[in-house]
């Protein structure tokens, strides 16, 4: 087996440096493509978490007073450093997650750099409002919240760290970030690069650990906000815990998003959209369009073309740039996906593909499910793997009603050449992010997030600046003060 040089210099990055405390439980970092242990880190002890919160609190007070333009310059320098080191960071992302290098070279560190650049540019534009009341007037200031906690999922460890850090830091906050215990490596590099770009020590700390460390960072009185990317059940717990001390939250949670494909849609684009929305990152994408509703008349051609295109699947060594399909990131997730497929078969679905692949590591072949009804578990529940459910519909109203018949509301897609229909349909979809004739693109300038059980708040775009600040209102009296006596 090849050796990988990814053991970090310390498990945590706190107050501008790597630190270690081996009293914390050992966490093995497993390369999902082979099952090989490639590094070991230790979960944060109470002492490590304390250092992270103390240094973040101290650093934030000064950072909030720093000229926002200077804050922005630091973030833009970090974006440049990430771009310059993209290949090295993408390789690390591949080793941490198992995602093919072909993907990580374009979708991970680069997306993180985009967010840092975007919010770096926006940092000086933290503006308020003015209001007149006769001669008196009032104005508002946007103020940073203070110390914010970021908690990440394992599917996009670099991107998630950057999407949370960039708006938090641009607006004058500090962040203590806890990556997923399954992918602890990439956020450490983000912290290292931010310091290299000139970020003062303590403003972006990374501490490792599982849910208990996340919970400690959610309940601490010094934390003003928690931004979580994770599953709906975890979201419910974190939201409730944060509410106890009235903390702000952003919840980026799971989904079971629909893609509606109308009869007049461009066939090739719909198949590409469905492939991207189900098999990219081996299906481990929150916004995936896992319920593909195809107009009955188009369904045979769609399935036929999908079958042909599936021949282009190239699973293999994720570090080989011709590989376009990787393993599941954890053994547990592989087992969850295989169990879902067994249940789908038991419920009467036709499952094409979906076998555990005969090799070391956590590989599941992509699956296309047909002969489905909307009440089957595989159609209702988030699977978070390479599983596409294809359903058919007769008319627009039926498609919309069935698309909305879910507790989730993260995303949705509509494919049609009829522009009026496209806008009419998305206006009726209860989903935080919708795409028309495209799927799963998330540029930094576009708000992203869910409705219903899929979350609260939005990441990216100017909106994220609002979610990391609060309004202070100042009333200005211009005349004498009158009183009853
Ligand atoms: P998860 O909910 O198991 O864990 C997410 C994070 O929360 C981890 O870091 C975990 O350690 C932490 N955590 C667990 N319990 C906690 C607690 N009680 N208090 C504080 N933190 C706690 O999710 P996962 O399996 O890592 O990721 C997959 C899920 O994430 C899927 O549901 C997916 O849809 C979702 N996701 C959403 C988005 C989005 O932007 N909406 C993006 C990626 C993934």
C-alpha cells in the first residue's frame, strides 16, 4: 500500500499554531479508497476547547476594530494562496474524503477560495440605514456577533470550512471550527493558510472531535452563533441546544430534492443534470436531486440515454485524474447506502447497479431505481449515496405536488425549454435553492440553504453577511427633551 505524508503537525490549530493533547481520544483518519489508516488525530480535551475559546474571544475584540478593508485584504490573500496550492490541497481533500482528484481540483479548495475572495471584496461594504423622524433621525450599524462556532459535515471539508469562515471573518467575528470526525485534515490547512495570509492568531481555530466536542462549542456562553452543516437529526439537537442561550444559528441540513424534467426538455442536458445531481461525489451532496421526476412521454428516452451515459463511469484510483467516481467517505455510510438498497428491493423497486464493489475500501456502484411509488423509503428518505430514484408524472400540477410532498426543502431543479413554465413551476416549489436547466452549481455570490426541515439561514452571497452580524439602532435626538413634569 502507498504511504501518504498527511499526518498533521498537531491535531488542532489554535491561536495561530498547531497544538496537541494526546489525552484526547485517538481518531484514525482512513483513506476511503483503500481503508488504509493515513493519519491519527486526537479529539479535543476540555483544555484544548478552552484554549480555542479564550484565544478566539481575545482576538475577536481587536479584529472587530480592524478596518474592514484590511480584513478583506487578508481574506483575498488567503484565496490567492489557496489557488496557488490548489493541487496539494485537492490531493489532501481526496485522501480525506475519497473523492476523485478530477473533482477536488475544481470543486473544493477552489470553491473555498471563491468564498474568501467574494467576502474579502464585500468586507468594506458593511453598511447600515438612516431614517428620519421629523428633525430627529436614527441610523443602524451592522455589528459582528463575536465568537462563532462552525461545525462541518464530511463531504466537503475544505469548502464547508471556507464558506463559514469567510463571511464570519469578513464581518469581524472569530470562529472556532470543528470538522467532521471523519475528515479532520482539510480545515487545518485552511487555518494554516489564513494565518500565512496575515490573519491574526486566534481568529480561526480548528478543534477536532465528535458530537460531544460540537455540543460543548454549542452551549458555551462565550459563543454567539452556531453554523452547522450536517443532517436534520443533528440540526434539531444543535438548534435546540443553541436556543437555550439564545444563540444565532445557521443550519445547512439534509435533503431529498426533486428534479422535474418536462417533455420538451433538452434530453442530453437533463441526463447530465441527473448524473451530476446524483453521482458527483458518489452522491454525498446535500442538495442532490435524488427524486428525478420525468414526464411520462420522455421517460423511456431518458432511461435509455442514462444507461448509455453510465458506460462512461470510471471508478478507480481517486488520485488518477481519469477516475470520475470514488468510494463512500466512511464504512458506516457505505453500510447505510447498502441497507437502503436492500430495503428498496424488498419494497419492490427495480434496482439497477448498487452493488458493493469488489475491492478494498468503501465502494458502492451507482444505482438507478425504477418501478417506484412515492411512499417507498428510498423515495422519502435521504440516502446520501449514489442512488437515483426515477419516477414519472403526467402533468405539471401533479409533478409540483409530488415534488413538494416531503419534509425536506433544500433544493429543486426544473428542466424545460418553456421559460414561462420554468418560472411558474419554481415559484410553487418549496425549496431554498432552485435551478432551471442546470443543477447543483453554487457560486459564492448566490445564497444557498434550505427551507422546511432542510435548514435555517443561508450561506454565501451578501445574505451571509447579515447572518454573521446584528443590527444596532441609534436614535439621535436633535431638539430639547420634553417631559410630562
Ligand atoms: P452529521 O449530522 O452526522 O454530523 C455533522 C457534524 O455535526 C459533525 O461534525 C458531527 O460531529 C457534529 N455533531 C454531531 N452531533 C452533534 C451535537 N449533538 N452537537 C454538535 N455537533 C454535533 O452529518 P454528516 O453525516 O457529517 O454529514 C451528512 C449530512 O450533512 C447529510 O444529511 C447532508 O445532507 C448534510 N449536509 C448538508 C449540507 C448543506 O449545506 N445543506 C452540506 C453537506 C452535508
